[in-house]
């Protein structure tokens, strides 16, 4: 069963945006779909403390040739935020796979931003036939590449945080001069619980402690594109060389952009992604 949250919304493209909530065993999962429903599926997975909204500027650039699907991971955005469910990456990936099954998607190119790339990897590990190719946007290859923040953002006693605290917390996620963080992105972080914020971040760390992403990807043998803002202040951009150990991996560095090129410069981010999906997307029927 799919519960609509208000019906279709026009998105200036070939078809209306369809937003819906999928009742799942662990809690409701919020899903957005854009573009022709008979086009190749392109799944966009957000990072920690983010949501489907982080992809808003990119979507119009992708719907000309794709059925674009966005999912709020459990604990994020407009999905449920239970305190008694697992937020381990394999469990998040399992829910994503189940959501795609509900939507009738049999094959998809999966794009992950930041820790969303780790979720995409876990999905490919579980559902090898479902994931035809992987694309990462500023996903660090291992914890060695992580740039630790100078101080903790906030503790449980400071939750929910103020706009000023959120902007300070999010500031390292952007590097383009003059970029203003959209208010709706700050609001969606504040809508998380302190438990879901910290637990989902710990889950990414645990997954990457077990095995680096290049090691996982080499075993999978999936086509891989890595797009990376060269001025990232959360993951060292020089670490992208680690991905070259994955056979056939393609790495695109974007000078002048930081951790969130999908928001800082959507057209420059979409260009290599569309060239990649033109080769690896699977057409319906």
C-alpha cells in the first residue's frame, strides 16, 4: 500500500513529482519520484543529517532521461524516526531495496552523496542484480580520509539546536564562496531526534571500520563513478586516489567546490553523472 502525501506536484519536467509514504516493518519511508516512469531508474541516496531535499537542485537536470527516485532513509527527513530500530547501514540498505521492490523497480543506477555512498554500497552487496552501477558524490573511501571537526557540534542537552548552531554544524559541508545553506535543510536536521542523528553517524563509522569502500567495491565488480568537490572540508579529496584500485573506476574532481557539489553547483555535478548513466542505465522493457 502506498499513502500519498498530497498528490503530484509539477516539477517543470516531463511528469509531475509524485510523493508518497510507504508503510514498512520498521516505520514509514518517504519517497519522491520524478521524470518518465518508463525511463531507466536512477536512485538518489542522501547522506547523514540530510534528506531527499538535498537533491532538489539536481532533479530537473536528471529527469530528461531518467525515472529519478529519492528516498528519505529511516530516521531522516519525512520518514519515521523510531528509537527502537536498527540504523546499521545493512538495515538501511535492506529498507531501500524493499522500497524499490514496492515501486516495481528491477534495475537502478544508485547515486549516493557522502555516507549515502556507503548505503549504496551495502545495497549492492545485498541486491547485486538490482544495482547496475554506482556513483558517489563526495563519499570518502575510508575513515583515514575523514577530517575530524574541531569540536563537537552539540550534545543532547542542546537539542533541538538553534539555526546558528545548525549553520556552524553544516558549514564544513560547503566550500563555494557565498553559498547560503537553504533554511529547509536546516529545518530537516532539527526535525531529527538526537538519537537518530548520532546513531546514523555511528553506523557509517562502524560499516567503514569493518572494511574500506574500495575493498568492498572491488569484490562487487560494479561500474563506479566517483565525483568529488576538490575543496571538501569533511573528506580529503586526495583520498579519491584510493578508488583507483577498483577496476574500471572513474574519478572526477570538481575544483572550487566542497563536500556538497550537488547543492553548490548542480550543473557541473550532473554533467559527469549523466555521461556515466548514459552508458550504464538499464532501459525498462
